[in-house]
C-alpha cells in the first residue's frame, strides 16, 4: 500500500469518479438517516449502520484477506480515524433531526474546503488557483446557508458544524494513513469502533418494538 498515493496521482479521472460515487452514496445515506431519525433515536440509527457494516465486512472479506483485515501499522491513528467518523455520524444524525437534509449537508461540506487548506502545510500538497476559487465560492455558499438570520435551528447548525470539524480529522487521517495501511483494514476498524461505541448503548437506545418493514430494510441498507 505504500505506493498507492503515487499510483493514484496518475489516474485523476478515476479519483474524480470515485469521489462522485462516494458523495452520491453518502447523499443516499443522509436521506435514509433523516427518515429513520424521525421515528428512531439517533444512537440506534448509527448503531445499526455500523453493526450491519461490521457483519458484512467480516462475512465477505475475511475469507479473502484473513488476518490482513485487522492488521495495522499505526493502530493508534487508525483508531482515532475511526472515532472521528463515529463522532461525525452521530453529529450528522443529530443535525438531521433539526434541519433539512440540504442545509445540513451544505454546512458539513465545509470539511472538504478545510481539508484543502490544511493539506498544504500538513500533507505538502499543492492547490491550483481554480481550486482556491472553487473553495472560496463553496465557503461563501455555506455562509449563506448557515446565516443565523435564515431561521435554521442553532443546535442543528452546531451539530452540523461539529460534524464538519471531526470530518476534517477523518479525511486528513485517511490521506495520511493510506501510505501505510490497507483500505480494508481501515474500513474494518472503522466499522468495529462504531459497533463498539454505539452497540454498547443499544440497551438504552433500543426501546419499544423492533424495526419492521421499510424501516428494517433501510437500517440494513445503510
């Protein structure tokens, strides 16, 4: 995996396609979270997301990867990265209970712009003038959406902004750890940490009847 970033640098179109696919997938995830959080508490929604994720990863990839699925070189940073994503999931869910999806995601999208700025001193990456213009335009759009005078719930804005902050940590660590860690190992530890953190709260978050029908399907689909 040590040569993965250098190899990817020569395939920018593939990187663009993967980013577009990731953003589209997370858009679907946010819409499902918004629907489920209206009927179920947020810790339960997040717990189900990570539990099913962990079960699927273990069942599908253990035969192929074996011990490599859990083997890491920088375990501490891998766990910090996982905690960042768990916190982001919780903050995003809480924000979505108080604000519409579009406004929530607009604020959370502060994270990519912050990452671009931090990537210069911390990762030694270069940003083109077009990149700066895009970042400035995006930041201006976020300020317009998050304007306190536009009636958005202040706690919702706080949760969305908190999600953006920890997401920056997640993105930066993802880029940094890609030099030494396998993608599957990072995915596995992310799912494991989320399952432990939110699964341990299930006795308190799972109250009343079990999810059924469409809600159960969406819980699994997340």
